[in-house]
C-alpha cells in the first residue's frame, strides 16, 4: 500500500459542498467544507433544487481551496474519490460529474464511494490506531444502521431503521418546536437544560437490530399539539431531553446487544448525530462499564465532509476497487452496497 499516495475526495450528497486532500490513508492535508445550511434554514430543511444549484456554484472554488490549503498542485493528485450515493440525486450528480471530468482530464483513476461507509471511515482519520473488526453505529440525517465491519472492505448490515432516521426525528421535532434547521444540534443544546426523565415517551419496539423512530416522533408531536390545545405551558427543554433520552436508550440498547452477540469489543460511532453530546457521553460510559473500546470522530468529521470520502476511497483503491467512466449517482444506496 503506497502511504504517500494523494487522494482528492469530493462530497456533494446533501447540503455541504466539500473537498479534501489526503496523503496516504489517514493524513489530512486539507478539508474544505462549504455549508449551505444558512441558505436552507428559511425553508426549515434542505430544498433539493437549491442544493444542486449551489453545489454547481461552489464545487470548483471548494476544490481549488482544498488544493491550495494542502500546498500541492492539481496535477499532484493521484486518484479521485467521490460520493456516488446515497443522497439527493441532483446534488450527487454535481460531485460525480466533476470527479469524472477531473479524472478524465488528469488521466487519474476514479473511485466511487458510498457516503455511509465514508462516515464510518471518519473514525480512521480521528484514530490512527483503529482497525477492523468492530461494530459501527451510523446515525445520520437520512440513516440509522448497525454494521459489523469485518475488514476494511466487508460491511455486514445487522440492522437499520424501518422508517425515520434518528437525525430526521431530531430535525422534525425541532422544527415543530420552532427551532432553526438543522434541529439536531439545537435539541442537543436545549436538552442540557432539561430533565431527561420528565416525560415518559414510548420506547420503540422493533425486533432484532432494526430501529424505528417514527412512532416516537409522532408521540412527541402529539404531546406538543395536545399541550398546546389545552393551553398548557410546555417545557421545551424537558421535551427535548426526554425525547433525546428515548432515542439514545434505543440506539445504545441495540448496539450493546449486537456487540455482545457478535463478540465485538470495539464500538465505532459515526454520522451527523454522533456529534450529539449526550449520545457520545452515554455510549462512552456504557462501553467503559463493559470493558469495550469506544471510538467516535472529532466533531468536524462527524457531519458531512470529504476527508472521510477520500479515506474510504483510499482503502477501496488499495483493494483495486475503481469506478468506470460511466459512473452514475445512486440516491438509494444502502451501507453494504
Ligand atoms: O451525517 P450528516 O451530516 O448528514 C447526512 O448524511 O444525513 O447528518 C446530519 C444530521 C442532521 O439530522 C442533524 O440534525 C444531525 O445530523 N445532527 C445532530 C447533531 N449534530 C448534527 N443530531 C443530534 N445532536 C447533534 N449535536
Ligand atoms: Zn452524511
């Protein structure tokens, strides 16, 4: 494995236009993220058409910045890794088309990266000593899944959400409470002032390692509506803390069960919701209590970025897994595809 190889990573699956330069598998030379969050905030969520158009405007300046920050030239790039799914199709196509064009113009290999696998790989950048096998809990805006990661290129999907992703539930509840988009960090902040045991929301009941958050989301929304109709004063901090505790109970319960049943002693948290302070603290404490090793990415690598895409791309390339020049975007890719 060439440890000096330079990988350009490109990420445009949702509302972040990102490019990064990696040397070898784990050394970040640059990591540029241009977020569109302020643009989408007034709509209360990501507007796909606006996201695609903004990616088109941002993509080349972001790549130029990544090259400049890394103190290299574009021609120093040895290979190009790009997110090809899952995500918003119009947004993904901007990254995929740009990567294909650069790969053709520079005559460099192209690597098609699964965004969810990328989230797991963010951990390799934050923890140079980390290696598979381990159990990974991915919790993002669009996905919640448990993966038994056996090698760098072998992902066994143990369970996933049957309806809403954890982040989606955070965002929806925050929106109804009148908090700005994205709601996850807002609920996280508000919950710190609330009592997590104040309200007993129903715990999701799903067999195996699957998750479900739509029932819980509806229960919280009903609670808010009924209280409002009765004219009761709502303690938003208690609602946020109690909802968050219920989500975390469900995530942690399944994760610990899976680690036990599959004999895995390292747990790796990944995805945007991994930035949640209570989830991180409780999973860390639970792992310590049971003698399990716990890993999670530094905050900037939790949410969408291109360094994690370049990292995943590096390990795919080392395995000879390159993309053809007719690469398309796949909005519904699952983590083990
Ligand atoms: O992984 P990500 O950046 O994008 C997707 O691939 O979906 O995740 C974004 C999600 C959003 O739903 C956002 O509200 C949530 O991650 N999020 C959080 C926190 N920070 C971001 N959720 C809970 N607590 C946080 N601190
Ligand atoms: Zn993501």
